[in-house]
C-alpha cells in the first residue's frame, strides 16, 4: 500500500478484540459515573481555537501539540486536546450555572495531540473524565477522587493510591511562586533547557521536571506557603478520603501540566505500576469557567483518564466476558436453512452465525472452533426425524435433541457457562 493511503502517523486502528476491550472499558467507566450521578456530556471534537488558547497559554499542548486548522470559512478551529476546557465551555454556553448546583458531568471520547510518536502515545487517544461544578467544599474534591478510584478498581486494579498536593490559590500561590523563582534563579546554570524557559513562563512546572530532580529536593515546599483556607481545604480532603479507606500520599512535587489548576491536584497510581507511575490525574480549577466568560466564581473539580494507558496497565487482568456464541453448521443441501435457523436464534437473543462460504461440514466445524462455544448441526436423517445435533465445544460432547428443545438447551448452556 502506498504511504499516502496509510493511517496518519501516531494513530491506530482499533480492531477486535481490542475494540471489544475498549467498548467494555467505556461501559465500566460510564456505569461507575452514573452510580455517582455523573451523566454524559458530548461536546464537538473540535472547538474554536481561542477556547483552548484561553485556558492553557503556557502549556505544551497549546504551544506545540495543537491540531489547528482554518476551515474554508476562515474560522480557526482546533481538535480538542483534552476534555476539561470543552466541558467548561459547554457549561458556560448552556447557562448550566443557572441549574441547581452542583452539576455533575462526565465525558468520553477521542482527544488529539500532535505528540512525538512513542509507545502508548497516540495522536488520537481516548479519554474518560468527570467534572463537578458548583462546589468549593473539599467534599466535592473527595467525591471526584472517589469516582476516579472506583473506575480503577472496577477495571481490576484494587486499592489505588492517591498522590495529592495543593498548589494554593490566588492569595498564597504568588508568594510561593516568588520563593520558587528566587530559589531556581540561584541554580539557573544547572537547569535543563526546558526549565530555563519554564522559569519565566510557568515556574511551578520546574518541580515537574524529570531531569532536574536533584535540584528540586531543596526547593521551598508550597505547604509552608498555603493560606489558612488552602491549608484547611487540603487537610479536610485528606481526612475525608482516609475515612473512606483510601490511601492518600502527599507529593510536594505534584503540580500537573495544565496551568488552570487551583488548590487540589492529584494523580491516581497503583502499586503494580511502580510508585511513581501515574495512571492519570486531575484537580480543582475554580477559575477556568470564568476565563471562558463564565460567572465570576465558578468552582470546578475533575479528572481525565487516558483509556489506552488504563488498558495497558490492566493487560491480562482485563477480560471481557463475552456472550456464548453459537455456530449453525449444516450438511450439504441445508445451506439456506442454517442461515434461517441462525436468524431465529438471534431473534431469541442468542449470538449466532452460519457459514457464508459454502464450506464442507468439516471446514465449518473448524471455523466454529475458532469463533464459537456451541455448534448446532442441521441436516440429514436427523432433520427428517425432527432432531438436530448440538455440540459443546469445550468438552467436545455431541448429543442429539429434538428441534423444539433447542432454545431451552442453549439457554441452559448459556446460564451454566
Ligand atoms: Zn491559598
Ligand atoms: Zn528541567
């Protein structure tokens, strides 16, 4: 195939059985969300570019990794790189701040970033996220984090660990920012290239650097700069989460990549992944909706979970309990009838298929072995006597039953399989 006909670099075709796992994952996430009262909001996959520019001016996504284009009408559009900004836009535009608060929402769908291609970094990836609007209380942060943990557990990773920090508010953060700049200025010569520019644009992200880890060890800790409200918010949140039996660890270097966060930032990890490897994260962003022309004070907290990353973390543990599949095989001369019987079974709610290639019985049975748990064989003298053969492929036992018993026999197999 010519290169120009191949899929774009950094993207993937999701084929079975992976597509089934993805679908299963979606169901788990949305079921969990629903249990917590978070309902699906579907925004367009593209937004007017200023929506994303406004909420993340100094972030990598906005600077380098944006898929932006001008359409034939001259409008500058961007494929959404993440869900939070789009949901915030929808919350404001639809006047959801006039609804009874809090408003609980979730989203699920493709996100786009022009990342450097590497393992598990796709330029189109799938994200599930939850957003809670309208509460400033630590209970709100707690609920969102508990939902995040519930999904992780439901997927098969028991006892996730919550790594958490508070990056303060507009009162206490500027003082911390200054202290941080003062500290890093003294060591400017030792900093990596990226940190040189972070020092000017987004100094909190200096703590995030994977290279300059030694330098940050002696950096001032934001805990000592928290104002009273930030301090009590953080402590109450830790208490709440601990009371539900969750494991919370403070990580003073956790600041998160997006610069719209206020107070709470968190990452969920799991012991099976190594202590530092985060599965995903989130936080509080009370000022976000306001930057998109929302009301003056619009508290919000949420998280975004990369689905491909989650799936790779659970790997074999993640099994899809698929429906029992039935293959209707036929003896010569019964081609059409196997299709009709398969359709009858499907109408009764079974998963059934029949041969479409005019194959011999032997070839049909071989095919059935690849894709089904049960084979129903029709034709020959049995058929004349009103009987059919059924074979349970797991133990290879074949029996003959009356045709009218077929439904009951299959139902019993399905319940016991
Ligand atoms: Zn504060
Ligand atoms: Zn660095």
